[in-house]
């Protein structure tokens, strides 16, 4: 039979051939790319394994010699030290020399003779001591002269004593005007007396004030000081006290009625 030729069949065969050529081309490209990738990857993987194995071997080798060298060293050093101890026994012959004590017994008679001669020396030495003590004692005439030469304090005239007493009574009356019993002392029943020492000038102005004798109650002491501050300045003192500053004691008593 003769094959019939048709243009449609010829066109179909022509379309199939370029499709086969394209598949072959891409297959070749894929195979080449895979070979190139393997060529780069494989040598790197081998290098990592080799380096890891080398690190492990170095660590095992470093541990073994250090543990063995430390232990045997201190043992022979401790055994050699106690050997020179028995050499100390050598100074024994020194104890065999007690013969040096013999000459100490020979001069014993000379020592016995010395206290016999010392007895008169004590009596002789005692005599000049008594003389020196007698010489050291001053005579009555010398003592009287020495007493007269010392400056004796001038006695206070009776006028100033009376003036102090009168002026002290005047100050107590002036201070009592400002007396206020502390509330704490009233509640607890505290009583006492405070003695104040005032320093005044000739015009009655207070220069200083301090507690000469406390009442053992802080509230009473503070109240007494407050009374003095309110009462100052004080009246003029007597004429015998106006020439200079003077100190005077003023009592302030606190009693519950």
C-alpha cells in the first residue's frame, strides 16, 4: 500500500522534535550543576572532620602527665628533714664541768669577816644622819621670821560683811517676786533649795549667774535661773560694794504649801 501524505501529520512531527531537544538541554545543564556543587561541598566536609579529630587528641594527651608529676615530689622532702635531729645530743660534755663552783666556796671566810666590820660603820653612819636632821630643823626664831615675811590676806572689814548680808536679803526679795512653781514639780511633789552665785558690778548689773548648789531637780534649777534673769538688773548695792565687782550667794527655796 502506498503511504498517503497529509500536511497535517507533517506539521505534528515537526512540533515534537523541538520539545525533545529542549528536555535534553535542561538535563545536561542539571547534571553539570550538580557535579559542580559536589566538587565544592565535599572537600569542605572532609576538612571539618579532620580538624575535630585533631582537637580531641590534644586534650587527652595534656591531662595524663600533670596528674603523675605532682604526687611523688613532696614524699622524699618530708623524709630528709628529721635526719639532722639526733645531732643535738653532742653538747653533753658541757654538763661535766661543775668544778667551776669550787672557787665560790673558798672566799667564804672573807665573806664572814665583812659583817663584823660593818657593825661599827652602821652606828657611825647613823650619827651624821641625826646631825643632818637636827641641822635641817629650823629654829623658832627662823620660823617666826618666815611667817612674818609671808603676805597674809587682809581680813574683810565687818562693814562689807554686813553690807553683803543686807544686799543678799534684798536680792532674794527681788527674785521671789518672779517665782513660779513648775507644773511637773507640783504634780510629783518635788521640793528643794537652789543656791545661786551671782557676779555683779558696782551698779547692780548682773555679769554672770551659775548654780552654786543644785536641788537635784532640773525643773527647779531651771526655774531659779529664769527668776534671776527676770529680776535683773538689781538695785544699787551699798557704798562699800560699789568700788569693784563682787560675788554673792542667793538661796531660792521651793516648798509646797
